[in-house]
């Protein structure tokens, strides 16, 4: 199987873009405020909604086929949203532990 140079360049670009998004998500999730870490998952979710609406508008078939396609598109396009949310909650765990330790230390001082 032979890959053309164009295919290799596109795949490399997509891989760099994916790694960049993951690094950006980790950076935003580790901020003191919890809101910046929810930007990328929110954008990903909005993108999935837009794609779902386009699928429903463009799909010309029976009700069950539209519903099944709608559900599958929703699941597939929200995989990045779930990955970004998993990164967010993993990074925010550090802040939860720190708050618990601060509470324990404050109780020990009393």
C-alpha cells in the first residue's frame, strides 16, 4: 500500500492539530478558574449539534432511518467532547484534592 506525499502531509497536519488541541485542553483545564477548561468541550458539543441539524435537513428518508442516523451522528461526533471532558475532570481532580487538604489543615488549626 503506497501513500502519496499529499496524504502523509494531511495526516501529519491532523495529528499535530489533535496533539495541539489536547495540550491546549490540559493547559486550560489546569487554570485556577474552572471555566476556561470547558471552552473546548463546549465548542465540540456545539459542532456536533450543527452536524446533527445538517444531517436531519439533508437526509430524505423514513422516520426510523432519520432517528437512527441522528442518534449515530450524535454519538460519533460527541466522542471528542467526551475525551475533552475526561481530560478536564482528570486535571481538575488536583484542585479538588488541594481544597480538601486546605479544609483539613484549617480544621487542624482550630
